[in-house]
């Protein structure tokens, strides 16, 4: 028996959990921080600067974002590869959602690689500070605005729907009644995060 077979149950549970803590928590924080652009360029720059002065920022980013995200992504790509592609032959709502969870995983993957390289890794190497002006230069161009909008929507959908599948796989949502409640929670979260993310993006592009 291979390592993956032997620990399959545990590894799936950890993969599921990392999608919420810390990655989903970070995604939520990130969209809220960006929505500070609604308060104007100066306010946004103040908030971002305060963030950048956090002690041990790079360490925190590596331990709580980069490593869990790399783990979730690499394993996630493997799960996408394993998934049977006949789900759409059975036209059930949950089958569509299963399919969309995998489509949005791929879109999020491509976007996160592009986005973290252009705004964090490359910038750190070039010694450029992030600011309203820096982001405005990018997202005020219609093509990049649309790329950001698609990337943000994919990540938000993947996270919101992921809360539902997480609750199932961790045995939290058992039975149709509780599952319907979780469905409502996920839908409300999807709408709220989409609103916050889109508002922030529009403010950064203005
Ligand atoms: C913003 C970044 C991301 C967040 C917040 C996130 C969050 C989540 C959450 C909460 C789940 C639900 C856990 C479960 O189904 O048990 C999940 C599942 C999944 N994620 Fe992600 N994820 C992100 C990025 C990615 C990326 C980049 C990939 C791979 C390309 C990926 C692949 C998957 C797959 C395949 C599943 C389903 C696992 C299963 O059904 O067993 N995710 N994600």
C-alpha cells in the first residue's frame, strides 16, 4: 500500500481543512483589506502600510499562506486529475457543484500564480512597495480588470462552495435539514464576498 493510500482519509481531511483555515480566512481578510480602497487612495495606502509593518510579516506569510496554499494546491491538482469527468451525465445540482469546484480550482490556481508573482514575489525582488497607485495602474486597464474579476469570482465560489463540502466531509452537516442550512450559509457568504470583492476592485480601478 502506498503512502497516499494508507493515509488517504487523513490527508483528505487535512486538505479540506486547509481550504478554510488558513486559506479561506486569508481570502476573506484579503478582500476586506482591498475594500478599504472605498475610503480613497490615502486611506488605502495607510492601511496597507500598517500591514506591511507587521513584525515577522514574511515568516507569517510563508507559514500561514504560502505553505498551506502550496499543499492545498498541489494535492488539489491531483484530486482534479483523479476526478471522473462523467459527472455532467447525471444532471443533479450537487454534480454541477462538484464540477464547478474543480473548474474554479484551476482558474484560481492560474490566477493566484499570476497575482502573487506580479504583486508580491516579483515586487519584493524589485523592492517596490504596494500602493493604491500600483494596483490602480493594473486594474484600471479593462483587460486586467476582467482578469481580476474572474480570478476573484473563481476563488470566492471555490471557497464558499468548499465550506459546504468541508461540512460534509468533516461530518458536520449530516442529514438533509442541516445540509440545507449549510447551503443557505454558503450562498449568503458567496454573495457577501462577491459584493465586497467587486466593490474593492471597482474602487482600486477608479
Ligand atoms: C483562494 C484559494 C483557495 C481556497 C480559499 C480554497 C478553499 C477550499 C475549500 C474550503 C475546499 C473544501 C474542502 C472539501 O471539499 O473538503 C476546497 C476543496 C478543494 N480545493 Fe481548494 N481552495 C483554494 C485554492 C485551490 C487551488 C488553487 C486548487 C487546485 C488547483 C484547489 C483544489 C481543490 C479541490 C480539488 C478541492 C476538492 C477536494 C475534494 O472534493 O475532496 N483549491 N478548497
